[in-house]
DNA sequence: GTAATCCCTAGTAAATTGATAGGATTAATA
DNA sequence: TATTAATCCTATCAATTTACTAGGGATTAC
């Protein structure tokens, strides 16, 4: 299941991208528009800022803004920040590989074999989808 | 992340399929061979039996066996039993659809749009993979 | 009848999730 | 400079899920 954190994060990014203007967007505005608990959203946007997707401006009239064009923000990056590894088991993770302690031979492991395929097909979606794709009306 | 339940379940099914013989396999044998806590595995195999994937024989020399040929056991079925819905959000689930309570219009929802693509690509893998594929050495 | 096996229900510790609380810091503006 | 409005940061917490464990009942081979 997708965590609420990821769901809220994606909705917030889409909101900012759709808005389009170059003034920063406040957390409160997004929270109200997307029905997201404000304090929770605060922490989510903070992590997106720390990861370099968002920039922020403090103080009055502050808020968050995209640091790149929506068409340059890949879902691989966003999903890894919000949801963590894309692979369903660490032994097939590209970025966070760890062997299973109970598996004597990955080459013989049926779970490994299946999860590599799932990982690749999911990656294929995320690599070919940008925030611009999510924000636009088309497909 | 894939739950241990699913991981253990897949390993157990693969073990039974690879064994090939028509005598039932005991939980203890699988647990020992695959390093799975026996009592936990018991409950997993029980749920696979209740779902019709496995049959069982009680009493001495009892155990579990496949009710279909490995080539006829699709991953869609196995994963739904072990892991639950394949979709990452209920609003794109084919078998367990439920609308999100915070989403006024699915057609405009970026999460919905993205997760439909992920669901379809994952389904494509599971629909084209059988237990026989996991059990064989090839690919 | 005894041993070996599946069947079933409960319970439980640890981790994760989805928040909330409370305030420190920063910046615009009057 | 004082006020206000925003981000930033840490800590905490209840509910849920996960990954088991315990204990025994039911069934069957021998």
C-alpha cells in the first residue's frame, strides 16, 4: 500500500506544479485545497525540500516552490524520497541492496527472480513519468 | 515492501513445485529447508489451502500438495492471497475498489493516474508468470 | 493406541504509520 | 522596531500491522 505520506506528497507537488506561478505556495493553502492535515504536510514538504525537489522561503509570504521544471522531476526521484526503495525486497534494490540473511543463493531464489521483474516494470513507469505528466490533463 | 508472509509463501510453493513428487510435503520439511519459522509457515500454508492453491492431508505422513500444475498457478492469484490487493491505492484496485474519501475527482487525481500505470505494469508481470516459471532454472 | 501431522484460536512484542504539540527561527511590513 | 505570518525542528503518541509464539484439538498411519 502507498503510504499517506507519499500520497499527500504527490498531491502537494501536483498542486504546486499546476499553480504555475513563481511565488511560493504556503503549506496552509495546499493543506486546505487537498484535504491534508497541515502539520503532517509540513513535515512532508520539509523532506522534499531537504532532498532538493522543493525550495522554500521563510517568514511572511514565504512558502514552497519547485526547484526544477515539472518536466524535469522524475517519479523515480520523488518516489524514492517519499516512499523509499522502489524494489519490494532489499535483495533486488538498485540503490539500497542488501542480501537476505535467510537466502543461501539468490540465483536460485524464486522470490528474487519474481521481484526483479516487478522492480523493472515499476521502474519503467517511474522513469518515464514526470511531475508534468501528473499535472497535465492528458492521459 | 514485500511481507515475510508472502516471501515465505512463495518460497514454500516453489519448494513444493520443485520437489515434483505426488506425496504430500510436510511443513517441518519446508521450514527446515527454507529457514522459515515452522509455526508461522503453518499459518501461511493454511491460508493457501483455504484459498484453493494447496490441498492437504492430515495425520501421519500428511502434508501439503499443489492442487494444480505449477504452470497453471498464476502469480496474480498467489499474490492476492498472500499480499492482498495488487494496486497500491484502493481507488485503482480492480478487485477491492474503494474511493478515497479525500478525493473529490479521481479523473483529476495525479496519484490515481500514476498508480493505474503502476498497477497495470505489475499486473502484466503477475499475469505472465506462473509457479512453473519461478521453479525452473531458466530466465 | 500412539505418534505424527494438520487445524484453529489467541495472544504479543516490535516496528511502522499517521499524525499532533509546542515552540524556535526567519522575514515582510507597518 | 514590533507585529505578524510563515517555515523549521524535535518530541511524543495512539492505532495498526507485522511477525511471530503458545497451546492444544482433530485426524490418520501404523
